[in-house]
């Protein structure tokens, strides 16, 4: 384990960290990792693999799809990749303990079925990974994608990461660019009973142990990153009525967290949601997304203090909903690695169809065109249909169709008749279960899902909507925003409507 260098003493009611100066910390961080040996079983090949993954991560980080439970599954990620070749994708948070226990159950099942096969190599090579694929599988062309893990047990985190690498070696299941530790989710199910997510920000030494476990579990072959908030309400009570906080104390606590986690040199990239996490039970996840004020200046201060000479890198998350907002923040905050967007991607993914062209700058115009998809939405729906058909051939349509259909529901958000399109898709999602209830246990003879989805779009939507190019759609978006009474507003009607639908679904 890493030798800790911080001595924490109590001063009045605050916790003040006595630690080396920031310049000393940055000087140590710039020391080559090889001269600070932590993991004896890593080799040069693994170092080279990690460096290649780090380069892939850095190249994609200008725009990231934020991890969102029940949204950023592999099907929605496939849709996003059809829209943007370059956006960095994040999975839903996956519990490390769930991966660990699923793997243990699978190995035990293999040993029970093959009592003479006792060698670890034999068990590791042949246990069935079907259930694990529910958590970890990627589509065939995901490109840069980060797996987010959640948990507070270093042992489970180590074994979960080890399992990810085992499945990577099997081929065709997953090949992630990096692994991210969730230190930002304020949900009571996570930060309360689960004692992880945003609650981990109150225990930076445990976070340091967790990232060490991840690094060891993947044998140093993948970059490890952390997603966090700018703090919690643990030291400074926060309420809907009383929102004042000591900004300097808040920043000192955040800086202590960053320095403690980065001390080993394992983590050099942080995704920071620019709000505190309120861990009180009276605060819902929705409250945490909108009530604590956004403080972009805190993230800019982190960039100023820790990013010179690329020592630490920061991605900004929270309240960003459009490409123009992302462009403006990247210009206003020099040194920022990138922008992370969640709700707007989930509500209206097509608004980001020009992201590759507008946010990822290439010197070669021809290369710029080759890295942009430039498909209209009918073509994207047809391409997604091929993915859907392949998934339904491999998995049970009764279980998987609703996830496939859900992924493309927001593709035409804000367009005339888009509600009718979503209603029709919802009807398609129910067909496998309806047939099963009628005693029909095979989809043989039924039209493929790809055909049903495309026909639904053709029936409900105009030719102009279906065939509008990314360039035409983005110009239309800019014109609509300019003609609005609230140009550049932080919460537009499309995202607000999506949030209302999400809240209604959560209440059911």
C-alpha cells in the first residue's frame, strides 16, 4: 500500500490537513512512476499498453457521455457512437461486489460440474461468463469507453477489475479504455446504505486504497480515473433554505481529497461535477442535480493549481446541455481537459451530431470528414437496427427488447410527432412478452426489430425530419435557440421534459 504522508489534526470545528506544500506535492507527482515502485508484478508490456490506452483516453476526452444508471447501457452507447465517432463513452456504474460475486458463483458452478478440474488456470479459462456479460459486455464498435465501478471494499474492487481483464483476454466481450471509480453519486441507495459513491469523498484514504486495488487488479494495464463532486455537506451543513458555505474550507477539503488520491501517481484524471453532494436523506438525486449551486470556478481553480505541465487533468461536469455551452466553457477555462454531459445526451442525442466537427479540432480537413459520421437519422436508425437484430439473435427478446427500444426513443426528441413515435416504439417493446403470454415461445416468423423500428419512423415522422443532415439540424438548433426568449438558457424544454418523464418513471 502507498505510504500516507498526511497528518490530520482537528482545529476548532473544522478538519485542517497538515501536509506538504502544493509545490512539493506537484514536484513528487512529476517524478517518473518507475522510480516510485509500488507493484512488482507489472511489466514493460503492461506499461506500454496503459500508455496506449491513456493516449486514447486523452484524445477522446474533449466531450464525454456521463455515466447514468439505467441509461448508458451498451445499447445507448451504440447509438451515441453512431452519432459521434469521437465522444468518450462511460458505462453505467457497475457494482464491484456484483461482478466479484457473479464470477465466484460462475467458477463454483464450473467446479461443481467438473470436480476433477481443480487447477485455477482451467477454471479461469472455462467458467461461463454469460451473467457477467450483462454488466460488462460492449458492442462491436464502441471505441473509447470507460467502465465505471462503484464500491468501498478494496478486495472486491481488486477481484472485479481482475475479472474485467479476464473477460478482455477471452476476446469479443469487452476492451475498455480506462476504469473510473464512482465518488460522485449522491443517491441514498449508494451514498447511504451502500457507503460508496459521493460518501467516499469523506474518506480520501479509502479512495486511494480503492484506486490502488483497481490498478493492481488490472496489472497496471489500464488508466484509472475518478469521478467526484467538489465536496459533500458532511463538514458544512447544507439545506434548501440555507445554502451558504465557507468557500475556502470547501476548497481545502477538495484539494486534500485530490492530493491524497493522486499521491501514488495512479490517478491523474478527475471528472468533477461542480456541485457538492448533499448526503442528507431528505435530498433526492433530483435535488442533488439542481439545488446545490454550480461552481465552475472551483474546477477552474483545480486546473490552475494542479494542471500546469499536464500533471493532473480535469473534466468539467454539471449543468452543460449544448455544444455552444461546451465550446464557451472550454474557451473560458484554459487547461480544462474536457466537458462531460449526461442528461442532454439522454434527452436529445441528435443535438450532438456535430460534436466531432465542432469540438475535436483536426488540422487536416479530409481527416476531419473521415472521423465524422455525417449520417442522417434514418441511416442511424437503420444502422442501430442491425445491432438490435444481432442482439435479439443472441439474447432473449423478452428480456432485451425493451432496452434496445429505449435506446432509440430520444433520437427524434422535439420533432413533430415524436411522441407518437415513442408510443409506437413502446408497443414494439411489448410484443415478445405478449407472444409469450399467448403461448408462442419463438420469434420465428415475426418481422425483425430493425424493420419494425424503421417502419415506425417512416409512419410517424416526416421525410424532412428523417433525412435532415447533422449540419442542417445543428443550424436549425442554433436558430431556435437564438429566437428563444431565453437564449443560452441552462435548462431547455427538451431536457426539462425528459427529466419530468424520468421523475414520473422513478415514482412508479
